[in-house]
């Protein structure tokens, strides 16, 4: 029997292999339609939930490690706050800025330097602090200037020296130092444990 001779209306009378093939094809079509209309959305949702489960497990592991180390983090935060307090105590407040100029002048005169100028420049607000620059112009010998800069670094207040020029004086054998030094005033809040 030829495939072209088969009539769909006479299906019960087809030879057994053709009926079996048609039945398998009908089952495959029914399963495909059932999957498409009934199961595909559920299968996609199942896959999404599996991915979400993996992400939740990873989040749990991270949070678990954080929770286990929480006492260590708190002690580190307390130590950082103590260190911050020490550093903040090294910053001058409004009452101490004038005295800071006196301290710098005293350090310079003890080193044997002659001051041409020492003055505050305009305050420069920054994100977490305010920079308080000062302009210092002085004259002296090389070792005196080195001693001066070293003693400024040793003051109990934070002072950074930057933007300096060092040149030989036209009138004497001394060196001229023109420097901008900065100290800082805090604007940050302390971290809470």
C-alpha cells in the first residue's frame, strides 16, 4: 500500500504501521500543545525560582559570614572611632588657630630663621574637612630650614607642608623658603557602632 492512497476518513482500515505512526504523531502534537499552553509558563517560573534560590543561598552565606564576624567588626569600629578621636584632637579648633601661628613662629625662631611673612589664607572647604592654609616666607641656612620643617611635623597638631620653593637669597648667602602649610578642621560625623 502506498502513502498517497491513504485517506484520512478510512483511518481505522489503514495497515497497522501507518495507524501506529499516525497515533504517535497525534500524541506528539498533543504533548507539544499541552506543554505550550499548560506547562511552559510553569517551567519558566520553576527555572526562575531555581536561579533565585541560588542567589538567596549566596546572599545567606555572605550575611552569615558578616553575622559571625559582627563582634570583630564592632571592635574594629570602636578602635577606628578611638583612632579618629585621637586624630580629631590633633586638629586645631577656632581658639587654637592663632596659637598655632605662635607655635610655628616659635619653632622658626628657635631654629634661627628670620620670618618675612606668616599669615592665614582663605579657608578652603572640602568634602569632609576644611583646609586652613597659611603662607610662610622665611630665610635661613639649609640645616635651619630642615630643622624647622622637622619640628613643624613634630607639633601636636596636624600640619602638612606643600607648595614650597627654596632658593638662594640675592642679598645674602641664606636660603629663602616660601611655603604653604595647611592644617585642617573636621566636618565629619563619627561612625556609630
